[in-house]
C-alpha cells in the first residue's frame, strides 16, 4: 500500500486537539490509581493490544507500583484502513493466561468488537479474571458488546489519532489526542 505523506500531513495539520499531552498524562495517572486500588494484590498479567495499546501501556505501567507481568496480543480490524473489517489475529500472548488476573490495555473503545473478542479469548484461555483499560472511550450512542473497567478519557464519535491511535498507520506518536476534520 502506497501512503500519500502529503495526505497524512494535511490530516495532521487540520486536526482538532481534543486533549493535550498534559491532560492525557493526568488521565493516565488517574487510571493508574484506579487500577492500583483494584489489582495491586492480584499478580496481574498486563496484556497490551498492539499496536494501538503500546503507548498507553508504556505510560501506564511505570505508574503501577506493584509486581506485574506484561505481554502483548495483536488482534486488528483496521490494518491501516480508516474503517474496521473482520478481526485478524496476528499475535497471541506467549504467557499462559490460565488462572491469571489479566488486564487488557488498549487505545480506544470504539464499537467494542475487538475488545469483546480479546476478552472472550482470555476467558477461553482460562483467565481467572479479566479487566480492561482503555485510553479513550467513544460515545457512539449505541450499546457495545463490552464495557471497559477503566477509562481515561471520553470523546464523541470522531476519527482520532495520537497516543497510539492512528490515521492509516501514521500519527500514533502525536503528543495529544486529535480528531480528524477529514478522513
């Protein structure tokens, strides 16, 4: 797939900043306090959904001051597109989930299809408890197949990028959360 970098630059330059880096970092700190209060004594396995969840996980984990393990899973519906399709499994965790308390960390709870499938996967692999933390939950005005246990920020139904969320596999590294004005 050929990427038009001029398009990426146009999208980035015209986007609306919804949350600054400072606001996002404070929201992550608030989630870290909630996760700590609930999971500190559970020896959790943190399971980052790649690629979007990597930045949120990377900011969240240093704030969790208790023993934990980390691993990753890759389940995607987007694969560089701006709309979701069927879930594709690209990476399963290398750590056994059986009997474990698992905290799934992802960038955005949009329609909830991917997160619901990852939660189902964890239960099928024998996890004793499964929790989820998302950086952003979009308000779509509809019922979702799952709810996140920990949510840092809320937005409307907009196409977002930054802090792990992407536009055509770019702009994940934006320091803040932005809404595209054009998609």
